[in-house]
């Protein structure tokens, strides 16, 4: 088993606020559009309508939420190693998330910049990744309080030096969530499939779950369990487990549809 400690910070700027939590989203949908802003009016109305049909939980620290979001996310991670060095990851394969049409979300990552703090390993950008979500089923807190979503992620081998994979990697994933009043569970199960050099890169089976509790509307303490099983590659037959206690704060409305979440 591979076990390492890590510390992660999450910053999310949301471009669309759920209508049931912010009057500004409702007001924007009801306003009479001008000719110049009719495109954005229609788009924002569609986004608000789409998000109004799903639970209004918060984005977990690590686990990718099954909910459809429209936001920009930026993470920072510090991971100590057994030799005393600390690997720094700026971005952690997060980035721009948009809802182009009902039940669909697209995530375009900003390639992470990785600092190894080791003289023999060169720092540099990691791989670019794109992810598509399709929401299969959902109900709000007033209904069944659940969601089921399919993911498909594809990474391109754009990393500098040794900071990325040798080949593209395709990762199909099923994501799910269920709420019980102020408590919710959000999880994913997926497998990464390299397009080549599988014996070197290996396959990874990942199962992640985030257990959250909503307190005082804006406080979301959580515990995440992130389990990975490796097949082929240098870690063949090994497993990796992260237990991540965390606290997410938000969403705080900044201006009109713009909100901030930090964890």
C-alpha cells in the first residue's frame, strides 16, 4: 500500500449561483433582455434552470462533484515524501467549468505546474485534460435529493519533462450523490485507460467518496476517502488510500452571478 500525507487548498469562483439560494439569479432570468445581451440572458437562464433541478451541495476538496457547475476552480497541493522533500502542485488539473447545454458540463483544465524541490527532477507543467459530464438523473432537496452523472475525461501528453504521461489517457467514470437533510455523500468510480504504453503507465481504478455536513448554511465540514488500485506499471498490484478531513466555506456571493468558495 502507498500512503502519503498531503495538504490541499481549493478556490472556486462560481459564475452561476443556484436560483434557490440567490435572488440575483432569479432576477436575471426574469429581466427583459436587451438585443446585445440576449445570448448571455438565454445562456444564464438555461444554466439556472439546469442547476435548479439538482441538489445544492458544495464542491468537495478532492472528489469531482457529480453536480453540474459553472465556475473556475484552482487548487494548490503540498505532498511530503518519505525522503523529506515536498512536491508542490499548482492547479491540480482543475480549471474552467461551463454548462453549454442542459444536463451537460465541460471542464477544460489548466495544466498544473509541479515543483519537486529535488535537484535531479525538473519542474514543469503537467498534462492538459478535458472532461465531459452528462447528468443522467437528479432531484433537488425537496424531492429525492440525489444525482447520477457519467464522466468521460481525456488527457493529452503535453507535460514538460517527466511531469506528464507518455500517452493520452481516457478515464470513463460514474459519479453519484445522495443527501439526507444537511448530510450528503458525493462519490465517483472510474478507471484510467492509457492509449499506449500500458505496461509502463498502468491502469488505475479509483473510488472516491466525500462525506459532507452542512452547518450554519455556509460551513461544510467533510471527510473524503480516496482509494486507488494500480494494475500494470511500476505500482502494479499496489493500492493507495488518502483520508482527507476538510472544511469548505461558501458559497459567498460577490457580485450578481459571481460567487466564491474556499476550502
